[in-house]
């Protein structure tokens, strides 16, 4: 039928199609108001409270420096799920995700420019964290280290690495203990980690959902948690929960980036860059420390050192060959995590 249409009719159809594509693109924006400068920060679950505090500080700073108001919209979810949402059209000016690999996915679809990892200090990690255990007050299961999570009858709560960046850190922290205990005997490490995941009673899609399962729904004996989530929970419920620091964990490095393509299209690139750059300011680093994250600024970290166990033995993602190799070995379809959890 199309070949019988005259040229003006075909052009009209093309215009209509382009119009609806534009409407679809606009529908992906999270309430953006073009009359006012707005930044959309797409982040992972446990940063909700951190950025609620930081956003107020940044807005005051930006107003004072540039004489302009800026509004920040937050979006939270499992880190991997959030990255995929941006790829599918979620209008993110900045991403502040749980791990470098999730951010790197945006480079593959040309939303990020090459070299983004070096744009901000510390490989674009303005704060770090680690993985700890949250247990009920009095530690009724006497959980002291990773081997206790492998005991029969212990119910473990941890999110799913397929959707949660924090869950990937959890898995690698457990594997790090296996490396410490069994050396290069990968079969023993695999068997040990499998015994932990055999005890997982609930596997939520994100770290905050896992915390809710453990704390509010009262399920499980132990939550494998971000340190900041555990600190916040104990602060809120000091008579109900306590933190156990394992002998070995991993240095978790959440990663931030300006989403170049989207922020430039939206006219927010300069403000978005300032938004992430100011995270390294002393005032922001103080908020980061107070929120239970380990600040990049070593002076501030030392000041708040009593909040953290700074003597823990921490492996790094570099010990696993970086995120590309870690994903290939552990988290891609059919890789070790699937074999451990499904068998």
C-alpha cells in the first residue's frame, strides 16, 4: 500500500512517526522541567539518604557560585537494573552506581565518552565501602566469620548479583575469604561459597530490599550488607542489631559519572559535572562519612575512623583482574555464580 502513496503523504507519515518517537523519549524523563535546571541522579539502593543530604548542600553551593537554582531528582534501585534502565531510555544526567562495570555498560552504547573513569579522583569513586554482616542483637547464631555462614541451619539474606551491584561485592567478598583459606584450590573455594549460597533463604533484587527483608520482615539470621547499610540500621535500632566484621572482605568502590550524551542534550552537562566534582569537597566528604561511607579524603576518613574497622583485610577488584574479567568468570550467563547457585 505504501508504494501507492504520493510523496507528500509519505513525508507526513514520517513526520508523525518522528513526533511519536519524540513523545516516547520525553516519557522516559523523570519529570524534567525545562523551565528550571534539573539534574537526574540515577543511583543504587542504599545511597538514598546520602544524596538527600548532599543535594541540599550542593544546591546551596551552586546557587552561591553561579547565582542559579538547580533541582535534583533521585532514582534508586538495584545497580545493574538501574544501568539497564538508563540504556533503555531513563533520562539520567549522572549515574552514581555500585560498581564500575555497571557504569561501563553506558559507554558501550555511546552514552559515556571514553576515559570517563579518569574524570574524577580515585577512578571516579568519591567514597568507598566494604561488606560486613548484620546480625540480631546478642548474635544468637554466634556468627564471627564467613565460615559461620556456611553452617547448616543458618539462614542468609543477600541480594541477587544479576540485578544488584552490592550483591556482586558480597559474592567476591565471600570468594576472598575462600582464597585466604584455601589458596589456589578453586574447587574448595567453589564448594565453600556454594555452601553459603545454599543457605540463602531470600535473594532480593537490590541491597535495600534485602535490608528490608532482614530488618522489617524479620527473616534470616544474617544479612550480608554494605557497611553503610549496617551502620544505619544499628543507629536506628541499637537494641535490635549489631555489626560483625569478618576477617576478610573487599574494598567496594561505587563509581560515578556524568552521562555525557544525555546531559549535553539536556543542557545540564556543566551543572552535572559540578554535581559530581563537589562530592570531593570537604563538606561533602563529611556528609559521606556521617552517612557511613568511607570518604575518599584521607584526612576526613581519619577524623571519622572510629565509625569503621580500618584494620580489616580487604581485597580489591584488581585482585580479580578487574571487572571485565570478574564478570566473565563469575557473573555472566552460565558463569560460576550460576553454576554455584543453580546446582
